[in-house]
C-alpha cells in the first residue's frame, strides 16, 4: 500500500509540474495492466517534426501546443495509435502487439532516418526501412544511404569496407550491439561483416562523445545496433541474394513464442563466393573467395507480473577468405608459407588465407519497478573468443582474443522525471595472443570502473546530460572520463546542441592495420617504453556543436542540419606509411586533430518522394616525423544525394519502391611513393570521382517482395590498386593504397519472404 501511495503521489507531482507539457509512459499491453515500459517507442505530433523517443523506462515528455492535437505513438512490432490531445495532461498508454490484430490498421508514415529535437545527445536513428534501401548484406554495408558515416575500402585484396565518422576510422568509434561492446580488438578489421543486415532492427549513430555508461573508449562517436527481437520479428523470414560477381547469400529467421513469458529465435546466415573475378587484368582477384556460416540463437524473457525482462544470445561463426592471384592454390601457398627457409623461383603465385572462428554469448537482465516505472536496474555481460589464423604470402599474422565484459547499472529520478540519473560499475578483461611474422606479442588488459550520469530534461527549452566515470586499468592507469551534452531550443522546431568529452583507448595496432601485411613494407615499432607494444595509450578530447531546424516548404516537412566537430589528440599512435618501404608506429610528438563540418538537408519534395543531400568537409592532419601532413586517402570534400520514392500501397498490399544514391568524393592525398622506381610512383593526389547506386523493390504482398539493384553504376575503378603486381614477392609490392572501388559495375537480385 505504501508503494502504491508513493506511486500516486509521484504521478500527481509530475502532473502538477507539466502544465505546458504532455508527459506519460508507453507500455506493452498485458492482461494485468502492469506498467511494463517500452523503451525506444516513437512519440510525435502528427504533421510536425516535434517528437521524441521513450527512455529506457518507457517515459516521455513533449511540449504542448494548440497547433497540434493528434499524438502518434508507434513501436516496431506493435500497433501504432493516434491519440486526441486537447490540453496538457499525463498519459499512460498501452500498445498492442501487431500480431494480435485481425483488422486492417492504417499507420502514420515514419521517417526511415529519425533525428530527435529534444535529446541532449546528437543521435540519428536508422530503422529497418532505411536498411532495405540497399542490399545491406552485412553491417559494414548498412551505411551507404546515410551521410553520417563514410564507407571506404581498406585494401585491394579483401575488398572489406571500413567505416569512418568525423574524419576518423572505426577504431575511434565505440561499436556496440545492444549497448554491449562488440567490434573491437581482434575483430576491428572484419567485425562489421560478422553482423548480417537482416539481423539488424535499427542503428543508433551518436556523433561526438558518447555516454559514460558505455565506457571510456568512444572518441569520435558511437554506433549501436539493435537486433531483431524473437517476440516481434516474423515467425519465419527468408532472404536470398545473388550478384554478378558470384556472391550468394541466404538468411533465415525462425522465431517461436513458447509461452506468455518466453520467446526464442534461430538466425542462420551463410554467404559464399567461388567465382574468380579479375576485370582489371592485374592477375589478382578483385574480390576474395569467401565462405561464411553464422548462427545466432536468441532468447527473450518478459514477465509482466514482476517487471523482469531478459535477453540471452549465443553465436558461433566461421569465416574463411582466400585472396591473391587468380592462379593461387591454397594448399601450395600454405606449404610455401610454412617452410622454414622457402626458396623462391620467381614463378610462385602470391596468395593469402584469412580464417576466423568466433564464439560469443551475452545476457541482458533488466527490472522495472512496476509501481515506480521511472526506476529500474539492469545487468549486461558478454564473453567472446575470437581466433584468426592468417598468412599473407610469406608473412604470418595470428591473433587470439578472449574478452569478458560486465556492466551493472541503476536508473532513477531526483525529485521528478525531469531530473534523472544513472549509476553503475563496469568490469572488463581482454587477453591477447598475437603472432606477427615470427614475433609473439601477449598481454592481458584488466579494467574496473564506476560511473554516474545526470540528465535534466525540460523539453520546452533545455536538456542536459553530464557524466563522469573513473576507471583503473592495469596498463592505462587510473583516469577520469568526463562527458557533457547540452541541448537548447531557441525557437520552434529548432535544436542547438553542444558536447565535449574525453576518450582513451589501447590501440591494437596490428589487428587494426592488417592491410599492410599484404605488402613488402617492413614493420617498425618506434617504441618509447609504453605498456602497449612499447607505446602509450591514445588519449583525445572531442568537442562539437550541432543545429537542427525543421521547416515546412510547399506544405511538406523537412529539416536542415549544421554541425561541426573537432577531435584533439593528446596522444595518438601515429600510423606512418609515408616511406613506401616501411610501416612505422610511434607515439605522437606534436599535434593531431580532425575537424569535421557537415551540412545536411532532408525534404519531401513531392508526395512520397524524399530527398536527402549533404556536403562534408574534413581537415584531418597529423604531425609525422617528416612534418605535418593531411591524412592520406581522406577526401576533404564529399557530396551526397539520396532520392527515395514509394508508390501508394494497393488494396492487395502491393507497392513499388525506388532508391538512388550518389557519392561524390574530392581529391585525396596519396602517401609518398617517391622512393619507388618511376614506374611504381603515384602522384601527390588522386583525382575525385563519383559513385552511383540504385535499387528497385517490388512488394507483391505482406509476405513476399523482390528487389534488384546496382552498385557503382558509373563503372569507375581505380586503375592500379596493386603496385608491383608482376612481382608480388618483390620490394615494390603494395596493396594498401586504395582510394576508389576495384570492382566495376555490379548488379544484384534478391527476395524477402516472411510469415
């Protein structure tokens, strides 16, 4: 009874303080009427850009305006509802799962890429509708239609796509899966290809310093992936894909609701490429021969009576790649690599094999106090074992990485729901065992930390999130990580944000730069007595400002975004490949910074025709031992356009969808090759170019759709991606200087079937 009285008094105090706001809680419908909050539900005023996303307890708050009176509440897998709101009030609303409906439900269209006006952090949410605009075979290919992330190729052999944000490569991003660190350590080079696109429910992209809740490693931002849920995913989903370069892929989801509390899903992914492609006639494969099997079993538990929610994942992956010359034989290449004193006759084909086995498991456990829905606690834990066995010609690289992570957190309020806090403790362990040629590197990283984050939300004018964490690390020492995010609303549909924060990380220099093993460069560690490969930890501050303004033009909604971010390194592991004979790693002596400016405009120019366009400018420079230079293979100017059009849905549920994307990159500085013989020298800069991708989808019914598309439709290719290809065991061999696609025009076809 005391708890009930406390809940009533808390609700009453919230109502009194919300005279000019609509506040409330979005919950999952249940027979008992328990307050089981739905985090991440979309709440917004119809025909406006004013909206928000419910927090982890399902709570929300919106400013009230007499201009709008219909409030839309939506959540993936649940029926969308429209409420008539004529005055500020407190709302408790239950959403019903969509699979309980027999009648036809008309839902308000929601943006495929959402930007909130009220969050203190600069977060962009990419939902499943956006991911369907491209093939999205894996997570690394899920950003082609989003200007917040840059997608680049890492080398001329594997064709693996690497991502960048704010002018910095993916190691400076914290990449998480449901807020548990995922792509890090040994998986930095290829880890994004280990998450199939069909497994992704949504992606949250945070620019600038992230939350202290998720750790200290984020420097330029965070990418969090939410996976599909067994309870709300289709009972059966099958996706098939094939392209003209010989890549075949099949994804299968099988979900089953065991009872009112338990649901489980089995997700199976396989891809294969056995077709050899060499369109530029340099005798090297344009794309690797590949074979991957990836199996995930996912369990979901919800108990409406007690407020407990839990997810448990277990996954096993085998990924095999073969790269090199088209005539390379893996058995012969392996024998040559394993020979103690190999004697080369000059005719041996060059090749490489990269074999990865990975096991990982994770658990998330949460409890929401049924009578105090603003209060909860959660526990996250994960374990992974990553084993990569690879060789590149005569060079070896092997890495075994064992990782353990746990995070315990508590959420509540101070006085009322405008003042919230999160606090908790973190423990992490990473064990590395690496073989680089004949040299072995072993280390154990152990850290423990505590954090506190305070949030103030006054949606009419101001939101603030201030966090602080203290960590002790056996190699980085004891250090403090502060983060601050502020949002101010100067006028209607305007949102001004500022952020600053510090990040630290132990750079895994070999795992993050594997492309250099496929070259004749000698590895040089110019250590200074540090604790990580003889080097010191990386340390940087990130500062940013962003402005989002919604508008209505020709009676159609749109928004424009301006943002500027700067990253200043106090220490950085400089990756110096300005000498074509070596790749050197050393601590920064001087300055290293990354300035990023972006202008983005989104608008529905015609009915069902949406335009997204952006311009980006990067100034990324580092003090090398040879002087200050721009970052190599980094276009300072980028231009982006995406057009998407959808026809109206017919009575039978059929529809057409069209999507077109243009990427234009300016000139890029190339690393110095002046010490090479004249025939192997490159210029100072590579010329700019443009890439075009397009896709057409025909939706025949709610159960079946077919899509066809093309990438690099302009057929632009880098003319000389492999230097010294005629003598791959010679001193001029180098596959690392890649600034453009190697593959030419590529077409693909696929289908999706669901029940």
